[in-house]
C-alpha cells in the first residue's frame, strides 16, 4: 500500500508519519508541505521521503491512500480535493467543524465511491482498551457512570484554533470513546472554559452525556489543570475501575520513537499506570492492555486490500460531530440540549 501524507505539522509529523513508516508492506510515498522549515524536518526524520507542493503532485507519484493532517480551518477543501482524485482518504480528527460539513464530506466520498475513514487513534489507547475489556467481560456489572478526562497544564495551548478549540479537538476523542462503549446519546449538557475574555477558542470543557441506554458519561478536558483527576473512573453495580495518567504512546511519538523502532516495547505501559478495581473493601490491581495506535493503519490496509470494514466508519465521526455541536449549543444556551432537536445533517440513514 502506497501512502501519502498531507501536512507535516504537529499531527502529521508525530501522530501519522511514525505509524505510516512502521507499517509492514507499505511505502511512505511523500508529504505535501510548502514550509521550508517542515521540509527540513521531513528530510531529517525520513531521508529519501520527498516533499510535494500540491496534493495533485503527490497523487501523480502514485498513492493508494491520502492522509490529510492539517489545521481544521481549511481542511474540508483538502479532503474534498483528495476525494476527487479517487483514492482512499483518511481525515485527521476532528473530522469536521460541524455536522453539516461532516455530512457533505461523507456524501462526496459516497458519490465518488471513495473509502473514507477518520483517525480516531485513541480507540487504541492502553487505558481505553482496558476499560473496554472490563466492560465487555461484564466485570463492572451494569455501568452507571463513566468519567473520562484528559487534563494537563499546557498554557501554550490556550487559544489554539488548529483543532477548532479544545472541545472540538480533544472532545472528539472522548465523545467517540463514550459512543463506542455505550451507544447513542439522547441529551447533552456542556460548559466551556475560556482563559481570557473575548477569546474565540475554548481551552477547557465539561460535557455530560445521557446515553439512550441510561448510562451517564461525564467528559472533561483542560490545558490549564495543575492537578489532573483520574483518566478514567468507571462505576458499575459490580465495582469501580480507575486509572491515573495518560497513555504513553503520545509521549513516545513526541520523543521520536515509533512502532518500528520499539518493536514489542511500543504501547507497553509501566507498572505505575496499572489501574485499580475496587468493590467495598476489596482492591485489586489491573494491568493495562498494550496500546496499539498502529492498529488503525493495519486495519486500514486490510480493509482496502480485502474490501473489509474500515478502522473507523465516517458515520461514527458524524455522530461524534453531532454530539459536539449539541455540546457547544448547550454551553451557549446554558441548558440541556436534546439530540433529537438538532438540525438534520443531510445524510439519509442507511
């Protein structure tokens, strides 16, 4: 499989290129970037992988898949251009600025008969895989409250609009995970935080989701939190699971490591990130599953070669976008929003 990457900023350089270059039986064809600085980084990181001025030039070099990892403002045009070339397309998250935009992208891909997927890599975080394993095994009993947080102290991220704000960017991961576990959402309540008055993009959020099956999900994120709460706390009738800290794959990628360089060490968590299962006075340590972001690309490769299911269905990303739209509306109105009241996205149900 021949893969081309559009964009070599933070996401393209650290969250896509290391995985693409590690994929067996695949060729990292090149990167679209006009920045002289980023071209220098590319030449240093991957000698021999060329840079291209345009998507069209990269397609001419021969690609099976185009991965688009550019800031959210302006990404839709690049995705539509990529779809128009008739090759498979991967969009970075967040998928779109709103549900209408997400629906238009899905419609364009279906019209062109182009496979379209969305890079929700945190479905393969070690801690989420552990939560999912416990949930599917019934170890927690009936889940009543799901708490999911990513909190950091990173003041340099305040006001960053590349992902459309913290809710749209980070929230796309947390909402996607909640939907994967507990299914459709009926109601949404949200609060947004802005460090400075008049700031356009939020830097923190709290979202409460009421799922159709009755589970309550509390999701929160912040780049100005000095004392982070547990990454997950999942309450059920048979006990509670908690885990501190963050999955280690992000730190590994930022340090210049990859599945190729680390082999079997990639995604393996240190003992300090073991979680706890508690029921009354009983307390048991739970080892974390091995994180495996590379599974997104492995499953993409399998899907395109055998016409199997894509690693992330774009309609999942559309549903996540609808929930994020409702959260923003809830914060604006300071009231609960019913998902059934949200405007149609223009996509006919299958």
